[in-house]
C-alpha cells in the first residue's frame, strides 16, 4: 500500500470575505494539509491566525520587494504565478494545487486517495473544470453555493448539437459549452523540477533559458496526467453584478487588444449586448447562466450536469463559528451606466461578433 500523502492549496485572493471563508472551510473539510492565501490587495479583513493549516500573505509593496525583488507586477496572472511558486517552495506537502478563489475541488473519493492512486512517476495532474449554473437567478450567497454545474462538452457532433440547444447562434463563441477556461487547473508534485503556470507547468530548467531554444522556438511544456475522479467546480458567475464585472475586466482596453481573436469573440458577445441596452445584458446573463428544463435535459443527455451538495454554510460555521456570515444577504447589483462607462475606451474598435 502506498504511503499516506499530504496536499496543499495555493490561491491569490481578491474577493468578498464570505467567499474566502467558504474556500478555506471547504478545502479544510476535504483534508488540505496547508492552504496558502495570498491577498492581492495587500490586506484582508479576516484573521486566520487560529487556523494552523492556513497561511496568509499580504501582497503589499514590502512583500514584492523583499520576496521577489521586484515592484508589484501589473498583470494579475504574473502575480498569481509568482505566488503559486513561492508557496510551492514553502510547502511541506507532497502535492500542491494552484486554483482561483472561486474554484473548489470536488473529488469522487478523498483527494488523498485520488493522489495516492496515481501511476508511479506522475508529477503533474490536470483537473477538468465544471461551471456553475442555476434554475433561477441567484439572489443571495446561499443561492450561489447551491449551484449545479456543467462540465465541458465533447468535441464531436453530439457536443455541437448540445451547444446549439443551449446557446443557439452564440454556441460558436463558447467551445465545449463553458464561458471561462476549459483547460482546468493542476496539481504539481512538490519534488518535481517544474514551476506553476496558470493552467499548466513548465520545467524550471527551461525557464532559465527563457523557455526558448537556441533557434528561438518554443520548448514544449510537460504533459499533465488527466484525472477524472477529481473535478474543479468553478463559480464563474457570483450573480449578475459579478458576472458583468468579470467581463469588464476582460474588456479593459490593453488586455482586450492583446488577446487572441477567439477569446475576443467570446467577450464581444457581452459588448454587443451592452451596445443594445441593459435589458439585453440581463437577458444574456440569463441565457448563459440560468437553464430551463429542456436545457437541463440536454446536459443530462451529454452527461454534463453535476449537482454536488457542498454544504458550504455548514462548513463555514464549523470552521469559523456560528456568527452571521452573510449567506442570506442579497447579492450586489451594478448600474448600467458603470458598464457603458467601462466600455467607452473600446467604442472605436469593431466587434468581432459582427
């Protein structure tokens, strides 16, 4: 029998307190030996000192200078990668997983058993994502955590038909049926000679060569072992306002202009709706996040519907006590004027969806 192993989670967080608490409580419940919280804004209102398995880092200017010898990187993905690899160095666990604060591991059996059962020599594991959906618009955090999830569709004729059934003419912009990433995230063995990227890893020796060969060609990254008994539940939409703000961050001009056309098309679906009015944006939100009974049947046919009972509120109370954590508070809204103002810098850039 293989020896017992330990696993850790690392996340760069800029999120409401209730989401951070939910993330911590859920992964402690799953058996994480360590949780590394890197607070992207430099501080956070919660204190985790009473939790021996939780390590928090305030990513202020002193952290970036003393730890990485650089100023705070502008790109959040760069910050995430640096934090993930810093945690890997610090960790005393056998495996480390790097995910986002709105992503929750969901194993068919324990995470430890899943990792113990891996074939000998595997050092890099990919976890496939599933994205949250609802039968009616969520109004509170309790509703948010009561989500169902859709996993990605197969890349075949059945998948194509399912896309048309769910999204109609918008299906071409959402490959595999998901609004966000389809690559998933990874577990990396602590002893491996690899460093984290966002969705994969790279060999440390390759990084020292700036990831290029002598001819300037890209050097391939290691191929992860795909595991099916562990799922990544992605709360891509935390209500209407959060869904809008996620799109607006992606539509920030510099980021948008430096993005491949395939992704631009997906984001421009939101731009196109906003150009018509608030009702169109709210209609798009419903179309992408709330499923009808017929759409539920499509997901069931595709074996893409997941309905885990996460019991997040119970887990939070177990870890943080029985105080009111805000599960029944109404989710925030967003003014349509804030949306149009944010999109103003893109007004002279043609839509790729036209």
